[in-house]
C-alpha cells in the first residue's frame, strides 16, 4: 500500500508513531533525518507533509494519544504499511530497546506474527518481496 493511500488520520498516526520511534533513543541520527525526508516525499506533494505534521502535533500531542490512535487502525493493509514504516525507521540506526518495545506492542495489539512479518519486511526493504506478502500476514 502506498503511503498516499492512507487516510489523513492514518498518516497522522504514522507520523506520531515515527516521531515516538525516532525519539525513543533520545538521539536523532543523520540516517533518521534522511528517513524522515524520504518519508515526507513519499507521503504526499510538497507542503502536504507539513500539514500532516501540524495535524499530528495538534491531534496527538503525547505518546498516550499516539498509542490510542494506533489502536484505532483497523485495516490490514494500513496496519502492514504502518508497521513496515516503523520497522524501517527503527532500522535506520539499529533497533534500540524502546524501539523494539514499540514494535512489540504494535505486534501484540494487532495480533501479528512478528517473525514472519519482520522477515517479509526485510525482504521487502531489499526488494525481494512485495506488499501482498506482508499484507497476507495480517
């Protein structure tokens, strides 16, 4: 699923989760900044990303609000897309403890088979799998 296919609320939830993921180790790396720039280009046309960031900041001001918004994500395609993006963000500079906790929390919330899902995402990030393989794990 393309990031532009997510609703504005789903995009805001994604950005809130990405923000939490990047802030988890209290250090924003160059790789994470590059990822956010890439994410901005993939989420929509110029200026749209800024609007979604403002919306996410207003609607999801703290971690609790972000996690409650994640709990409202229902679609398997949307869950697959968001989980894959969070794993991508976490992999920028190695998955730290709090980052893994967030991934584990989402996996439990969404009842995911993490081992299969992470393997499919790793193949997808290496262009060896398609999103259908990931989607089928939900």
